[in-house]
């Protein structure tokens, strides 16, 4: 294991890091706010790929800066193309994002949906507490969103779920 070879390697890393980082920021800013929005699974994969590519560009002397910036640009362009397609095609949206899933209705956990989504009652209770509710019975619905967040919908006056909940298939109410 070598701790230090020479100053030229350190200088190359510092300069490459600054230039590659600057290029990535410029690419992301030019691609629109959607690139920096709350992450769904697809966005998370692209973000990990961007980080891995950036690290490779910075640390590997075998990857020229321009090729690394081209790779970063290609990843962001592909993400832009997919999100552009999502807006125009329900099929693309379904493939990339999936559908939200109802996991609790009128205070009752939907066990099959929870099992498919690998959620526990503890997860539901945590979401309820964040929303200011203490018991499952106080919630009208809990929906697992496509980005992994749990949305809590309170019961309306009289104990009936007020908003319409559009969710994936067999557990929909």
C-alpha cells in the first residue's frame, strides 16, 4: 500500500475533482429541477451511477476528464429522456415508478399489501406519529408512495375517509 507517490498525482486529483464537479453541477442545473427532486428508485440508481462515475473520473488516471464528463452528461441525458417520457406515457411511468399502494384503510392494516411491500406495523406507527397520530384507528388511510414515503390521510369528521385514494390494484378501496 502506497501512501504517497508524488505531488503531480495529488494535483491531478484536485484539478480533475474541481473540473468534473463543476461540469456535473452545470449538467444537473441545465437538466432542470426534476433531476434534483425527491428521489424515486430510478432517480436513486442514476444518482448512485453519477457518484460512481464522478469518483472514477476523479481518482482514475486512466479516464480522461472529457470522457468522464461525457459519461456524466450521458447519464443525466438518459435520466432527462426517461422523465420526459414519463410525462408523456403512462406505460413508461408505470415501468419506471410503479404505483402507490394502500397499506392501511380506515384504521386497519392491509396485511397482504404490507407483506408485499416489506412493511411492518411499526413502520405504519412511525408514519402516524410523524403526522401527529398515536393509533392506527385514527388514520383514514396510509399510502406507500412510489418514492418510498408513507403518506397518512386522516379520517374526516364522522370517521369516513375524505379524499379519494387512487392506488395500485387489488388492495384499492
